[in-house]
C-alpha cells in the first residue's frame, strides 16, 4: 500500500494574545486539521479566507510567529517533523513557493537569488541557466531585478528557486493570482509536470477552477479544519459525488454554477460552535450536529468530517 510522504494529523495552531487589562489568552485558529500528501500527486487546498490554508503551510515549514503554539503531528517520510528537522529540510527537500513575489529580494538580480539555493556552487551557473531555459526565461533575465519582471516571469523565478534543490515536497501558496488564462495554464502545466516527475505538491488556492484543472485531490478547509478530501472526479456531474454540504456549496458558488449562495458566513475563531463548525449554515443539520464535533471518516473513497455523510 502506498504511504504518504507527508502526513498532518490533528494539527492545532493557537496564538497567544493580550486583551484589555493585559490578560493573556490563547486564540485557537486551527483545530484537528488532517491531510496526507503523496509523491507524484497534487493536493489542492481550497476554502475561503481565514480557513487556515496558509497557516498549514507555515506550520509544516516551521515559520509560524513566536506567539504561535502547535499541537498534533506532522510526519515526513515516516518520521516526526520536529523543529530541528524542519530547519534542516526547509528550502531543500521541503520548499515553499510563496504567495507574494515580494519574497524576492528587490536589491538582488534574480539569477543570483536562484543560485543561493544551489548547494554545489561549482554547478550553480549551469543549473540556474538550465532551469531558466526550461521555463522560457531568456539569458537577459539573469541580470534583471524583481521590479523589472512581469507577474508571470516573477512566478517562474520563484518556481525556479524551488526546483534547483533536491525537492521532495513543494508547497505553493496562491501561485496563480493575477495571471491571464495563457499564463495560468502554463504555470499549472509546470506543477503537473513536477508532480508527474515524482514530487509531491501541496497547492493552496482560492481558485477552485484552477485546482480542478491540475490537482489529483482537493482538500476543503473551513474555520481552521479539514471538512473533506475528495478526488477531483467527485466534482464532476454537478458535484453529486461530494460528501460534505460545504464542499457542495463551494462547487455551486462557481461562476459556471450560477453563483448559488448559502446563508451566513464562516465563524470567527472566537465564535466557534460546540458541535459541527458548519452547523449554522447547513440545510441537512440535526440536533446532534449542534452538540457533537464530527471526527474524520472514510466515505466512498474520500475523507469527510460530517455526521450525516453518505
């Protein structure tokens, strides 16, 4: 049986805050979050703002702020991903392609920024030129600064920075915003190629349509947890194969599905209900949903957190 290269189990993330009167409180923003990432596959993480998508990436990489506390388990290659291991593997085997091109150093030529990631400095020029050529970046791009790049070029530079190492896991945080359709398809094609060559890709995105084009599985986040992990095929045929009411609502809210809205909004971390996090907005909820927080279950070859899933 194929084993995941990266497993996140029961992840919780809290932030220490000081309220009026200097009273300290811990605000829990992620609760019992679960995902599995496999080599050769793309797992797309979707959900509205505040659902915990980027915090998951930062927890895996160990780059949460100092006032953050984590619980649960993150397993990489069947070993606990401790803080020490995160530091050792970050930027080498586990690589972040950040959400903003502002992560590029504005005072350094882009070719030099890519070379920093290359351990074998004797081959740095060769590897950097090779990866730029692969992604259609001409030699003159070597001497450009980030502000001189188009949005598509900057994202290719960020992708190049990730791929000149011995990367096993790529975490791409919102890699497609602002791209025209041609550039979007090109970037998605690069991710598909990377996965097909054996890398595991975690793609965090608001763009469900983009995710459906390229991913193998979709993880649906809501209010700091995973509500469903479904195969891409489950989103076909009107989304009837989806298991969770929120997943179906997301699918129905797409432009091609007439922007069908649902009542209410995602609860804030300070206002989470006792039971199901989606209880107030769900048209299939029962009294037990109000008081019982669902655990994850396997239903029809997918994972779902719902008491009424069939």
